[in-house]
C-alpha cells in the first residue's frame, strides 16, 4: 500500500499547481492537469506512475498494483455539509454515454483552495449523470483519507509562470 501522506512531496506538487494557475482557458486546462499529474509522478518517488496520456479512465498506476484517478478543483472539501462538492468524472462532449465502468481503484482529490488532498476508494463515490457529464462526489466525507492539509507550496516555484514558459517554447520552435 502506498502511503500518499509520506510518499508524495505535496509541497512541491502545490508549487507546481501555483505555477500553472494562469492556464485557465479551455484550450489550456487539460495541459494544466497533465502538468500537475506529471508533478505527482515526479514527486512520488516512483510510487505513482503517470499513465493518463496513454491509459483510459485512470491517471496513475501505483507501485501497489492499484489504479488511481486524480481530480483537482478550487473547492472539493466542504466543512458545512456531509458530502464533497461534485467533480466531473467524465465529459462526453455533448453525447451522454452513461456512467462509465470501473477503471480505477482509488480517487485522489486535490482541493486547491484549501491546499488539501484526500484519497477515497472507488466504491465510496456516488455518480450522477448530468447532461453530457458524469459527476462524482463522496456522500460521506469521513470516508476520505486526508493525506495533506494546509499544504504550503514549495517556494522554488514562486515566480514561475508555466503558461509563459510553454508559449515561449512554442514560439521559439516555430520556424
């Protein structure tokens, strides 16, 4: 079993999260997610291997043999209600394909507003179809294992604007 509290340097991950905060356009949101997930791979010391670019329905293969999905948004954990805020599990882009089959074992929730990370079993998620999206949430937040809370972002990423880095690299590459 992976100890996500100990095995992932969440300070570094939140430093990366801050560095991609300007990637908010529809075209750059998936890139922002991919950069953060690559950071989780790097800062997990080999415990979580990023496969989101090649595997469907999961983001990481764990060294424990489990499959992990990761969702990140500004608010997930809610102190005044028993459930988490809903997150989009699948966006079917206009055509509702229903609730997907189980493709991961554990969900990693990253709440960027509270600098908090929690992990929950797939079976503890409730899913709801909403237009072309499938939303998920945890009805009982006490089932979430909090692995990081009030994380202070690593200062080595202060001042790094990943959007600027990416677009400057693209412009330099265009001939």
